């Protein structure tokens, strides 16, 4: 591992531990040459997940894109970035555990909506309105009534 400060290739591992999500190993390293310390993360290499959109187009799963869409739905709501990151972790873990590597965006959207519904009903309705392409007030009312009846 190259030192990000001086570029030397001689570094030693000082400490290793699992990251908060248990999906990566966090390593504290020290450069033998300049003695500065830095952190690296080691993760399992997986085959890429491909999302199949409603129109048939395919694109790689992008965790950041998923997080951004949830951030929009949760704007000005009492939901922490940590909670959204945890939702992303659970959704991504669910997708990786599936046997197929091509997954419909409808499935991903349903997973996210199930998670949002548990923590904030308003964020759920906001996300659902974009995901399900609500076109009129009746569709909003139907979704709201579904939540109230649960």
C-alpha cells in the first residue's frame, strides 16, 4: 500500500478491525518512511449488480444514486444520514444475496419504500410519488389512505 503523503510503498498495519457495517475491514497503517498514519478499507470484490429499468435499459447499481434519491425524499425530515446509510446497506445486502445479478428497479424501489415506511411516513409518500410516478391528487390520497389503514 502506497503512502498518500510521501508515496513510499513501505507501510505497516498498526490496527485492523471490522467497519461499522461489518462489510469491510478498517486498517490503520503507518508509513515506514515518513511515519504518518492513514486509514484504508478492505472490501470483498463482488460481481456488479445490473438494474433493469422500466423501459428495458440496463445500468450498474449505484449506491450513491440510491442515497441521493432517498435524501430528496427525506429533505427537511427528522431522518439522519446514518439512518439513510443503514437503509442503503440493507438494500444493497439484500440485492447481493439474491442469486440473479440483473434486478428490476421496481424491486429496488419496493425495498426502499418498505424501509422508509418504517421510519417516516412522509418520506415514504415523497419517495413513492416519484417512484410510482403519481400524476394526480387521487393517487396521493390513495397512497395516504393505504398508510393510514395499516
